């Protein structure tokens, strides 16, 4: 639309504001939206139903509550000091994470969930037009970041077993992102595999997204000391049962952490509030409870995986808190819908190669009994 | 540095990692930092001292604690449900804000403090190379956003009284940001002045940053209904005593809010945690306490302003929770330093035109008595 055409519309608008709501919105968009907004294809988070009680196996939340010590620390921090800004550096949390991973505080970046950490990584390490390589089937937020920051996605196909072919990840002309274990497949890479990728791309940033690593994956955290092209990203949302608190972090060479800090301090000095800082420090200290929750999730996962196979499902081997499953003769969308009608929410991705899969979060033993019961009925009805 | 020189460095590095820490960091930066990081000039937040008890009048925090009802709501939300993601839409908070400002939920965007809302606004409404106009003396984060997003800052000089000349804000070839009341000057514009700017720039976004408006400014919130080029940005950090909780919001035409939502949902689906959502809704509902705190701050401000004038200071008229003051014969930096040595933290900006000013947050009556006592000693010593 030319300048004069826009002006013409505006005059009409000023005369009768909101007389034609639909048209008005389109015009306002055409005048004010940046190219970045136009190019964006925002991530659609899994449903958070407010109206009905579902058994919620759709967003990979932990079925067990956060550490009681974390809740106590939050309650203790809920006082008049909330009038004060948080520590913009999150010093106490950085020191705790450094001690936990045997690194220095200068190796630690903290953010409002690992999604924010990943977004800042795109801003810190990629210029518009740069290439970034990741599997064709992986966390769907990577494409979203690439779109908004003008980075050129190069999707590397997983093999027929939905496994990352490491040979395809070597000597690449761009940055690399590997979710390990991968989502939504659940498959894990070994640390020695990650090391191969790091060594084969010394001039390229390699971001290893370890959101699910605590459920049986191998963490690359210790590689940070010797590999300055490695950024390991983790979160408190899954294994520490704190999705509602918004805490994520990255481990890397101090120069990479400085880049992330420069981005953060150009957007928002205080991304973690006082309660998130207090709660995450206490959660990290409660190692025993953390291990117990992870152990229970893994044990439930293995039991349910076997039951699903007995029911005829293809079940990819999982090192996460979810299972990626497909029925040989019933479409994923139909299973998803039938389960939803029966009060069970799982995640279905209408994307090539995986449209017949469902991603099922591991809930409590009780949740999973209910899930299996409903699934058996659905499969019997449909098969 | 050429590709081969970098490679040469890298070979040396791989042989003896961290043998020369300084050199190593520079090389890592040179390989991995994006242009955006190189261009960045991060915001430096006011000091949050951890080691010593200062009287803290440097970051415009409220001297009064948050509403007891907000604290109670946070404690109540501190339960096992923290394992679940927050509502990504923040529906309850949006509905509460819409009711409060007599707008629709579609007019409301919420974010992790108003700084994040402003950063997302730069992403949503400006393309790289676009011009953005704001006063030469204003919130120093605007320049930071412009640097990181490649937007061309056009700084419009305040007049000799540190007032915005509205005539200079008309018919501009770019977006406009006005802090109202302005920081760090404390001066306010009228709503009719804002309306003039909106009407004189119908094709341009006008962002009115009302972080301090509740302490005596005039809000443009009601103008949102009739002006689709207006975005009003506010925060819970100052007048609602919740700097530690990270809640900010914007009011605007639904098409502007949609643009902000697209940016947010391309970066982080859940920028506000469950506790911030619960606490801010409760704080907003406690209107009586809010008004009482604002009234007390304003009353203290007026008393201290008079005392400062009696002591010989230039005191700009303030509609905020701070005073912007200068002594006719003592340099701002010296006053800042002398007060700090006496346990009083204020803010000094080493910037042209205002290097002799101090920005002094209005603390409790007790804090301000201590401040005035120390200031009198310092001035007597130095004058």
C-alpha cells in the first residue's frame, strides 16, 4: 500500500473510529507491524486448559511437585523485600550452578526458562542470513527463533529410525543445535558423539539443548571446560518440577556467557524475579528429592513403554520424561482426538514424518494407568 | 582476522587450552559474537549492594512493602502446581487490567517488567534503519534498545528548563517514545499534550512510557480507545512496590498487542511465572493500599523538595517518586561519592547536560530525614 493510500484510509478511520473493526485491524497492522512481526511464525505452546480437569500429558511437566524446600524458600522470600529489584546478576544462583556442575560462575548464564536462553543465543551467536543446522524433527521452537531473527534454517533429516546421523553434523558452514535427548523423539546422543560434533566444527557454535537430560540422557556439561564452541542449555522446568517458576540456564565458555549477558542487559536487566531466584537455589540444593523424582519418572516410563508395545504401538526408546509412540493402523490425529474426548491430553504434531505419532508425557503411576485404560478402549474401538 | 589466522590461533588453543586466558577470550569473542553483540551497549542498572546496608535511594523502588494481599496471594500460589507451566496468555491478569483501565483484554499485553515490554516494542514496531525520536535526556534504556535492534536514535533536545518541546515532536519521520513523567527529570506532560503528538504523527507509533505516572502524572491510558498509534507502557515495579516480581504491561490497539504477542511467542511463551501472575492480580485489586502508598510518597517528595530548595539546590518539579536535583557549586559526582561514603546511595549520570544532577528516590520519611541530615553535612563541608 502506498503512502497516500494509507493516508486515505487513515482519514476515514479518524472520522469513524472502529466503525469497521476488521478493516481497521488490517490497516493498523499494515502501518505499524515491523518486518520481523510479519515474518514471525510464533510457537504454539501445548494447551493449558482452564475450564476442565484433564489428565495432562501434553507439555512434559513433571508429575511430582517441586521440592518442599524450594516451596519453603519461596514462601520465605515472599516478604516486603519484593519492593526491591532482584539481583540483576543472580549471583547466588550462578554460584550454586557453578558448584553443581564443577564450573566457574563465569561459565553460567541464567534466564527466564530455557526458551529465553535459546532466543538470546540466536541473538548472541547468529547474524541475519547465517545458517543454523538442526534435525528436521526436533524442538519446533528452533524454527521460530530462526524466523524472527532472520537466520537460515538448514534442517538435517533424521534417519529412518529417527536417529541423528552424526556424520551429517560435521564440517558444517553454520551453527548447530542438537536437543539431547531429542524432542519429540526422546532419543539420546552420547557425550562422545557430542564431542565428535564439537571437534568437527571448531569454528561453529554448537548448542546442546539438554531440557530432558536428567531422565537418562548424557550431559555434555563437563565438556564446557575444554570446548569453547559448546553451549549447554538446561532448565528447571522438567526434572526439577518448576515449569511454573521460569528458570533456565546455559553453561559455556566465559566469552559466550558474556555475549548472552550483553543481549540480556540490552533487553531486560532482571529476567528472574526474587522468588524464582530463591526457589531455584533451594531446588538445586535438594539433590535427594530431585534424584528420587527422576528415578520414579524413568521407572514409570519403562513400564508404560512395555505396555504400549504389548498393545501394538511403535515406541521409540526414550531418555526423557515422555514417550513418542505410533499405532501401525490408527492415525495420530484420531488417537489424539479420541483421547482428548476421554479426558486425556497428549501432544500431536501435524508435521511430515511424525503425523502418526503422539508425544505422551510420563505422569504419575495413577495418571498412566488411566491413560493406558483409555488408550486400550480407543484402540479396540478404532482398530 | 582472516580465516587462516583464526585457524592458527585455534590450533594453538586446542593444544593448550586456557594457557593464556586473556588471549583466548578475545579469540572466542572474535569467532562467535554476532554483530548485534558487538554493537550492543548494555544498560547498567543501579547498584544492588549485597555487602553493606545502604539507605538505597538509587533505583526508584517504593519505600513501602507490597500489598499484604499480594503477598498472601503469592504464598497461596506457592504449592505443588508450580510443577505446571503458567497460563501463557496471563488471561486473569489481562482481564483485571482491562477492567481497571476500562479497556478490553485484547488491548492488554503483559511482560516481564516494562523493560521487556519496551524491548519487544522495538522488535514489533521498528525495522533496522528506522528512526526513533525521543528526548536527549530520558530513560537511558531507549538508546540500548536502539543499538541492539539497529534502530536509528534521533535525540530531540529538551529545552533549558528540561522540558519536552512538543512542537519538536510533530510530523516526525519515525516512531516516538516519551517517558511521561520523564526520567530522570521527573517532569510530566499533560494528556492533551500527548494527544497533540498522537494527532500530529498518525502514521507513527507513539510509545508513552508511564513507569512513574501513578505519583502525580497524567495517564494516556484512556486515549487508547481512539488512537491506534498509541502504546502506553506501565509497570508494577514502582507504584505497586513489586520491583522484585517483574511485571509490566502495555495498553494499545488490538493490532499492536497482537504484534507484541507474536514477538513474545517467538522468544518465550511464558514470560510471567505463576507467582508473578498471582501477585500482580492481587496487587491490582488492592486499590486502597496502592493509593495510600502513592499519597505518602508524594507527600514526602513535596516536603523534601522544599527542604532541598532551602539548602540551595535546584529542584526540578517532580511528578514521580524521585527528585532530580543539582547544587549550584558542587559537582554531581562529588556529591554522589560523598553521600555513598556516608551510607546513602543515589543515582548520578555522567552524561552531558545532567552531570551535575543527582536523581534521588523518595524513600520513607525516616530515610529522607537521614538523607537530608547527611546531605547538609556534605554541602557544609564542600561549599
